[in-house]
C-alpha cells in the first residue's frame, strides 16, 4: 500500500513571530504565468497560501507578488516551500525580506 508522506519541519519551535490571520490574494510568478494564490495567514517570515492542485514540493522556490493596502507598488518576495498538505495548504518561508505584515493585503492588478 502506498501512502502520501508529507515532509514538514518543526515550524512551531523555529517561528520567531506569531501568525496573523489574512484574507487576500498574492500572485505567484512562474514561467511567465501569473497565478492567484489566496493567503490565509502570515508572519514576518512566512505565509500560508492555498493551492488547489497542491502540486508544489518542499524545497521548491517560489516568487510571489504581494499587494499593499495603501495602493503602493506590490512587494515582490521569494520563498521556499516548507510543507504541502493534501488539502492544498502550502507553507512558505520567505527568504528574501522580512514581511511588513501590517502593510500587506489590498487589491492586486492582474
């Protein structure tokens, strides 16, 4: 019998900042395509996004464009996929910059 194994680091002990609930869309940039990803929570160093196909893999690098609340230019960040659940939740550790949590979440132009 084959089972799906989910690789997941022990994030609870390594996370330096608490999570904040979120409900906005980020854009994943990959091979010239722009794909919407719903952000459900975030901290200064990571995001939890929804990916209906859950086809990301732990260790994969992703480029995201995050909207800002005050209409400023979107923030572009790079991150590493840390875990993927079979329900389509993808944990991303942001590697490029600390996230300004209070300034994120607005409308994003496609």
